[in-house]
């Protein structure tokens, strides 16, 4: 189970780093800072409540494909 948690943290770290880089390249520094602060809060809170990791993890909706298909149909 520890590998599962580590992978989720790694994925979140990569996502936040990439998003910050994109915001910086677009010169949207306030957005970049906001992402960095939200990510920092997420990491800090997760460390304080390590016994309840599920409260700190963002999950994709289980029916993500259906939601995406619906959105695509609505746009066409």
C-alpha cells in the first residue's frame, strides 16, 4: 500500500510542477503562486493526517469517460 501512496504523491508533484511551469511561461505569476501554495498546503496537511490519507487525495470521477463524452457532444 505504501507504493500506492508514493505514486500518488509523485503524480501530484509532477502535475503541480508542470502546471507551475506553464503558468510561469505564460507570465501568469499569480496563478503559478496560487498553485504552489495549494500544493504546499496539501503536502503539509497530508503529513499531519497520514493515518487518513484518503482525505488528502484528489480522485477522478469514476465515470470520467461518460462525463467527457457528454461534454464533447454538448460542444458539437
